[in-house]
């Protein structure tokens, strides 16, 4: 996938197509293997957590040319990835209904 194709996906809010491609899945497995399936953030802090995600250090939407660059990718656990991208969790949060206090007798 070319940089222009990635930019087009970003512009059309269809970046999921990038992450579902075989090339990304292959690269993701390669990075997880390189990092021994260890969360690199936990490792830098002296801890351990099993990594399940691969994170773009420089965000894909800002630097599509680094999409497959090994130096821009690191293995992270789900918790750390969610902390790095809290905006992605917004779509899963239930919107609270506005409270109304209507008395009905």
C-alpha cells in the first residue's frame, strides 16, 4: 500500500482498511516477535506485560510514510495502547442519558 493510498484512507476515515491488510498483520507479527511479545512501555519502566498490539510511535495519520518503518513501531500491551489512544475508546463508551425529573402522578 502506497503512502498516497494510506493518506486517502485517513482522509476518508477508513484507516481500518490499512489495519486489516495482510501486509500490516505480517508486519505486526514481526514486530511482536522482535520485541519478544513484551510491552516496551512496561519494559522501560522496569516491569513486564504481555504485548498484543503494535503501536506507531509517530502517529500514522501524521506520518503515513512511516507506516511500516520498524523504528516507528513497538509492541505494547492493550492497557498501554488504550492510555496512548484514549480517543479510540470514546466510541465504546455509553452516552449517559440526560436526567429528567418529571413528576408523574
